[in-house]
């Protein structure tokens, strides 16, 4: 059975509104990222309590927390600030919600923006990045949590393959990958299916979205309905099934959703999985 959910703010940053639409589509699993007052947990505490009330009242499952750690972190000083301000609050919230991990990012490449990130390659990762990730992994392990890196073009971990290299350099059992091959495709400007074998041992969480093909330096992709873009999601799902992946899978469409388009998205993914 596919454990399909959605990144809640893909519907709305108001969690109650997100759940209202999600339940109409039969979605009962939610990943938490942005809320109305900020990115969790750096938001109003009342919003977090509201999530808990709705979760308990509706019998929902919160599958992951993505506090944005290290996405725009390009100096040791910024890392230290995040470890002081954000990391403890994220750990406390994840523990309170009985989550096993945090979704994080792989440290910002100098000068990288979303418009030009795919022109800056992560060939030489600074020692401070490896040391910082090792420290974060050790501290998360002490809290009985793991860290799942989401590949992102602006980061040193800008693709699945580069994320694997970073994980191997740090060599911590507390680290894994939030598998988001569409982010890889944004960086590589190709479907990264050929890299699946290298990434597979580290996959712990999955994001699903699709995009149109576009040339290097074309900036943010144009996001589309799954099956209408450059991604061979049927093949990715086959590969996930072959390795016995049974963890959370979250929809992350990246375009404004209606109840009709959300139902269509969910149905397409479920049909792909069930027909493998």
C-alpha cells in the first residue's frame, strides 16, 4: 500500500484549509513546511497547537517536518546561527510529534540563486560543510532523530548523486535522502533515473512533482500535472517498488491546486503504483 500524502502548504499555508481540501481528496497524511506565520517551527506557537488539534480530531498523520535547515547556509557563521536558533526548536517539535527525522538541505553554494543554480556545480565541497553536517548529524542522533537531505539546485547537495557523495564523506548512520528526482532534473536538466541505483540505499522519504523540460539557466521550472512533464514517474515508482520502499510519499505539485486537480494528481499517482 502506497503511503501517499502531501506537503500541506502545497494546498494552503492555513493548515485547517489544507486539510479541508485534502480530506475531500482522501488524503490523511501531511508533511509540514510553511504556515501562515512562517516556516515551522519558526512560527507562531498557536499554529503548531492548531495542527495538533486538527491532527488528533481528524485522526491524521504528520509524516515529516521540513524546517528549511541549511538551504541558504553558505558560511560557518550562518550554520552556527541556525544550530542555535532553529535546530533546537525543530528537534523539540519533531520529538513532540513523534517523528523520526527532519528534512534538511545540503548547504548553499556561494552565489547560487534559483535563476542560475544549475550553472554552479558542486565539485569541491568545503571542509566546513562536511564538518557542519557531521555535527548536525551527531546532535540529531543524540535526540534519536535522523536528517534526510533534500537535493536542491542552490545547494552543494544539488542532485541525488552529489548528495550521495556528501553522505559518504560524512559517513553517519543518522543521514539519509529525501528523494526528490524532480529537483535533480531542475539541476541536471534531465530525468535523473540513471542515478537511482546510487541513491537507492539512502532513500527515506519521497517527494513527487513534475516539470517541463527547459535549458540551463532558464531558472525555476514550469511545474505541471504528473505525467505531463519530463519525468518518467512510472519508471521511478517501479524502481522504488523494486527496492521495497515502504516509507512516506508526499505530493508536492508546486502549482495552485483545486479540489479537482488535487484529486486528479492523487489518482494518477495511485494508478501508476497499483498498475506496476
